């Protein structure tokens, strides 16, 4: 990522006084986690100039969100708060969410079927679980299923690419 882009993100967070949310008591609060997730998604969308129909890929450790080492304290409740914050923000913008599973599921992506078709992603047969795929991927799978009344699909990971923001 370009230094200019990083500086824009830093200014964006400073302008909104995000440091006020970083006390240990606030970090444990699910409502604060939800709010921070929404704000973070908004910041990334703005900094990356994402548009309707783009794909937003998230890899998330619920253990790390609550201050523990990755993979040591998986939390569905925390994952739900993060998912709700991010997904709500992306829905308003018409941006697709792709949630990356952990290495136990070969970093498969959980995406809406419409995104599968649009990006021509290869489908795989997995249903993530908190300790096999991760709490965030499990939450996304269930959340997309409930919201859309059809099964979300899991896809092979995308090949990573880096685009410099204009």
C-alpha cells in the first residue's frame, strides 16, 4: 500500500477520534466492536475507492479482536459483532463481502452466491465451524444463509492482487 494511502487512513481515523474506543473495557464491549468494525469497513471503502459490485475480503480472528493470541479464544459473539458491523456497511454500499476461513479449510472464502457468479469463483464443499474455519467464517456462513434464505457458497481463495489507490 502506498504511503499516501496509509496517511489518508491514519488521518481518517484521527479525524474521528477512534483512540477513545481503545480502552480495555471498551474493547470487550460487543457494541463497541460492532461500531469499530463498521467504521473500519467504511474507512477501507473510502480509502480504496470501492464501488458498488466490488469485493471486500476479510480475514478475522475473533481471538485477536478481544486481545488474545490468534486461535486461542474463538468467540462467536465477537465474530457476530464484527460481521454485523462490516456487513451492514457493505450492504449500504452494494459491496460484496468475502470472508476468509482459516488454514483448516485452506482459506476458502464464504461469499454470497451472486458474488460467486460475478467473479467466476470455483465452488468448494465446506461448512465452517468455530474451530475449523473460524468463528468469523462460521458467523458469515450462517448470517448470509439467514439473510438471503439460500446457502452461501464457499470458494477457493482468490489469488491476491494489490491495487494502488488513486
